[in-house]
C-alpha cells in the first residue's frame, strides 16, 4: 500500500516531508521486493487502482485488510514517512545532510493483525560521529548521500529484517 505522510510518532523527532518523500520510499520498497524471488508482490498499478476504492477514513489496518482482499494478497506492507529532507549542497560538499524517517508494517490477512513493524530514522552525519555514519559516508565513492540513497539503505535493511522474521 502506498506509504503516507504523517506526524512523527510519540518520542520521535519529526521534520518535514519534502519532494514527495512518501512516493520515493514506496518506490524503494517495490524495488527491494523486485530484487528478491522470496515473495511475489502485486504490481504498483494494480495496487493504485485498488486503493482508489478504499475509504481513506478507515484505520490503517482496515485499509490494509480491504486492499489485501481487493488484490487477493496474503499480506500488505504499509507505513508512514514523517521526515524526508534532501541534503543541501553536493555529494562532495553538503551544507546540511539528508535525513529520512519512516515506519513499515506488515498486515497479515490470515491473522487480521499487524505482525511486523520496523522504523528507520537516520540523518547522515560527519565521518567521525559514529561507526554507522562512517559506513554510510564511505560508500564507493565517499560522498554525502541524497535522501533517496539513504532511503534505499533503510528499505533494504528493513526488507531483510522482514524476510528473516517471517522465514
């Protein structure tokens, strides 16, 4: 299900969602799923058509259940994006880094419940700030990542975690 823009969850640092960030994260999920043969997924155009017939006033879980029924799916990945800020500057010299934060959930059609949830919340920092940031910074070639690049790292990690949790 396409991700939606939202406020930050309680206890999390929010921010703005710019450049249609929810669509970038949704596209990254489809790309990550298409890179694996572990699962079959419903094409995005089919999902987009089915979502049109679902009430936006229902809860996330109700909408996920309705979508699963409409496209005959065993489960639905859905979630929200509460920060998507592009870096200011170039890959070689950023004035401010990219920052993204989103949550993904898996709704199980058989149980009628959300059976998995994970959050990615990352802002690329300078090389000396932490090991994780060092790893993010020193991609080949070393550079300041765009919000889309940071999103792909988060989605890949989350889809791997999801795969491990349901296998």
